C-alpha cells in the first residue's frame, strides 16, 4: 500500500493526503492522511482536507482540517454518549430478565433490547395509520376503526459469515412474523425492525417494502456500540 510519506509523483494508484506530515501527526490525526484514488488528484475538486491533492495549484483549496478534526471529535463524543446510554439500558435489562417475563427471548447482546421491551410499546403516527410496536410482543396497525396485527414475538435476522458457509445473528434487525393473514402475499404479515444508534428510543419511519411486509426504522441506545471502557 501507499506510505504516508509518498510524494505526489508516486506511481501508485493511491494518493496519500498529508504526505508531508510527520508520522506522529498522522498517528494523532489519521484523517489527514486518508488515501484517495489517483484519478481524484488535480481534478479541480478538493478531496484532502488540506487541499494537497490539488498540488498543481489550478484550484485553490481552503484548509478544512481543523473543522474536520472538530467534527470528528464531536462524532466520537456522540458515540461515547450513546455507549453510556446503552450501559444504562443494560442495567434495566437485567431487571427485566429477572422478572421472568422475557425468559424465552433473545434480547440481543447483554439482553439490552429487553430494556426497550420493558419500557412499553413504541408508537408511530404515519398519515392515516397508527402503529403500536411492542418488542417481543405484537406490532399492530390501526386506521379508521380497523386494526391489523402485523407481527408477533421476534427473531433476529441472520447474515452470512465471511466464509460464505455459516450464518450469524444480525442484532440490528428484528423480524416479527405471524401477523394477520394477507391474501395478496398468500401468508401472514411480517415486520422488520431496523435499529440504529441514538441517545433516545424512537420510531422514525415505516415503509411497506414488499406486499404486507413492513420495515420500521428505530433509533435507540440499544444499538450503540459498547463503551471502550466496558469490560
């Protein structure tokens, strides 16, 4: 691969931003030395935060490295806050597990999603439809006095390992099947809950991705990474 001290005249396909920086600076702020494809060099677009990819000088690039560093630190701080919020949920999940109510459910890593379930059903209003999303329980849709059960209980989706032979659980997607029969689908309605990290738990949106298959976007601290300080 291209080394960080490579010059712009290097024949490699890659170009290292910050190629004049010391190794110590690169270690502290690696984003300054990201590698871009050589086709992006001197193309009139500033890809490196310091503008060194436009080294021929035909395009004047401002130095945005300090702003990028500030944004990176803010992102890292947000991730840490998410991890701390997740840790609080883990403590709640321990109590939920002890209650025996969720004894037969896989609540995800450290059973953290059981805490969301124990807090009660999540709600979403989307136009004429109202949704109640109860993790490991039921998902119901209401409209104009009619109600449909979209899914029940919940199993984690699975994804293929890198070896292409075995599967592992995908704890970012909970599938709740067994809803009210859908004639157009020739089977029961189904729900897929897709989780993303955030400081609070809320349902963001729903889409009917297939006939009678409903995909919900849910933000929650349960989906955040464990803190680097956790053991």
